[in-house]
C-alpha cells in the first residue's frame, strides 16, 4: 500500500472508532433518557459510513471524482442533515418523530432520485476536471442538480442555527457552542474545497475535523451530566462544646484526639467543620459582596492552601464556589419566603450584579433564576 492509501485507511478507521465510542456512551445514556436516542443513532450512522470508507481506503486514495462530484455533494448533504437533527444540543426534529424526519429529509431524497433518473440514460457521471469544463456545462441538467445539492447543504447548515431559534431564543449560549459552530462551518468549507480540488490528504483532514465536531456533543453531554451532579450538602452540623478538646480534658483523651488529627482526612474534616460553623454563625459577613476567599481564610484562621484542601476533600471545587453555594442557597430561601421578588434584589446575598447572580444560580442549580423567581411568585 502507498502512503496515501495507508493514511486514508488509518484516518477513517480512527474516525470510525471515535464514532463507535461516542455511540457506546450515548447508547448507555439513551437506555435511561430517550432524549439521547437520536444522537446515538446519528453517531451509529457515521460510525458505519466511516468503517465502509476505511475498508475501501485504497479506492478513495486513488480516486479522481472531479469537480463537484454529485456523490460527494449528496454525502455532505446527508451529513449536515444528520447534524442539524441534533442542532445545538436540541433534538430537531429527531429520529423519534419519523414522519417529521422524513418530511425534513425529503429534499435530499427527491434530489437523489431525480439525479439517478437524470444520469441513468447516460450510463455514467459527467466528470468535470477544470473550471472551463464546469462553465461550459453550467446550464446542463447535471450541473443544475449539482448546484441544487450545494444549495441544500447551505440550507441544512443554516438550520443548525435557525431551527433552535424558537425554542432557545432566551438562552445565552456559552462560548463552547460558538466555537462548535465555527469548527462545523470550517469543516464544511474544507469539504467543499476538497470537492473542487480533490486530494486524499484533504479528505482525511475533513474526516478528522468532522469527527471532532460530532464528538463535541458526546463531551458536552457528559459535561452537562457532571455539572448537574448533586453538590455537597452545605447544611451545618453543629459542633457541641463537649466535642472540642480543651486543656481541662484528661491527658489520655488529649493524646487520642491528637492521634486522630494526625490522620490527613480527619484533619480536613475538622477544618471543614470549623469553616461550616463560621459560615453558619456569620451570615451577614458573607452576604456582603466585599466578602472574599481571603476574608474567609482570615476569619477562620486557615491559610488558603489548607482551606482549599479541606473544601476539596468535601467535594467543592474551590473557595469561591463554596461561598457562592452559600449565597445561592440563601437566595433560594429568600425567594421562597418572598423577600426577594426581583433579580435586582440579588445583591442582598452578596452578588455584585444580576448577570453574576444568573450565571452562578444556573451553574449551581442548573435552573434559570428568572424562571425560579416567577415560579415562586405564582405560588405565593
């Protein structure tokens, strides 16, 4: 095998393996949540297609499809169609709604049928290898159908952004989604460039970029699941005075306590309980937006490194998140009892601006703060 044949075969084999990995993950999730079923099916299709291309890697490397080969255009249309079904993480319209899916796919199906009928009498495709040949045949039925296929690709690409508009018009998209759209469009442009000037290396580059785009949703889904895992309980377990070691206790008990403190986990637990007790008894302090992690360290007598260590031992990412979790919990309490009825009132629990309150609340609770306030307004 030549170098080109090896590169094409290995590239598409790796792409097939990546799609199969994503399929396995989403398949497990789909057993419990039907919303992931469409993405599992999409990844399965891409895994099968990548495997087929890998098997015929020798033919792909040696191929000469010419400019805007109709088969290449139909393949990209099909790929973009499948990507638009799971548009920006929203199922649109999805494999679970077969009638709507078929209606949505009908332009591609009709174009493929018409093209097969149009080229059947000729017995073979009209291959174009130069710009002059392309312009000479621009008004032929063959070229018109190719341009229609190109237009369909643009249509389905636009739908990736436009279809979720009615559902998510109030949602603020994170930068990761904008990066996804940029990479997606870049992969499509790269494919179309390859359709104009075919080289095996370019199709391999497209396959790698295409796989990254598709695997994004697997990683994004896993990230959402991790973010929505229950946060550590911030309710306070009050430490009784009798539990505190004093100089008046017998020497034997003091030595036993020191032995416990020598244990790494026990020391972290003791520090964590000290921080929890302080947070419980000094609510007005951390409700001020001037309260910082350095202030917490100063008030509890624990340096930043040990503070971070003890908080992480209990499941908190960092000191700032720990303080924010308390503020969010207090915010929820005040909303429930009616003391906070507007997003502008969130500064009373320590948030510097409504935008900060919204982002922190959504990150920790996984809910929209405005909707949470409105919901409790109706209940009161």
